């Protein structure tokens, strides 16, 4: 059997007021923008593209932070820090609401599985780069 892996890229975007960009997805609620890396696309470019598609904001990736690997579901989530360089906040079919929020508020808003931990690790440079391994069956993701 040929292994089939899903690779995604997400960005923790901080504006000049040190607020985090969040999108409210239809399934998982508030989260950082991100999604699957397309064939022939770099991880960094995927984080930039997904942020633009889901929030309307153009970003510059400033740092690679780490990886979360869901071993049982064969998913690798790569995480980056970024800063806005243009665009306007806009919703999409993947984002019902978008906005910048103070860090403490944002961490209270994010409820889905280990997404809060992902943000916290990205915001603490002492942990970079990090590698977090866990197992949740795909049907529960």
C-alpha cells in the first residue's frame, strides 16, 4: 500500500498591535487560517495562499515554528508566524467571520482540539522549532 499523507500549512498572523488574525470556520469555529498544501507548492506559499483565501489578508511569513503530526490519520500540520502586508479582511466559504483579536481573547475563542496549543507554541520562541506527535483517528479530526 502506498502511503497517503495530508500536509497542511497554517499561519499565526500578528498585526502591528500584536493582535492575532482568526477566522471562524463553519466546522471548527475560531482558528488560525490554513489548509492543505497543493501539489508543487511550498509549505510557506501554502500558508500565504490559505491566509489570503480565508481572510483576504496578504501576509509575509516571518518564521517557521514547528509541526504537529497526527500519526494515526497521516496528517502533518506545519505552522508559521507571519505579518500582514496588505489586503482587507474578507469572509469566504471557508470563513464565516474574520478579525484581529488580542492574544488572550483569541486563546479563549479557539476551542477546537489542540489548536490553542498550536498558537501558544508558535507565540513562544523558546519552543521553536517544535515537533508534536499525537494520534486521533481521521474520522474524529
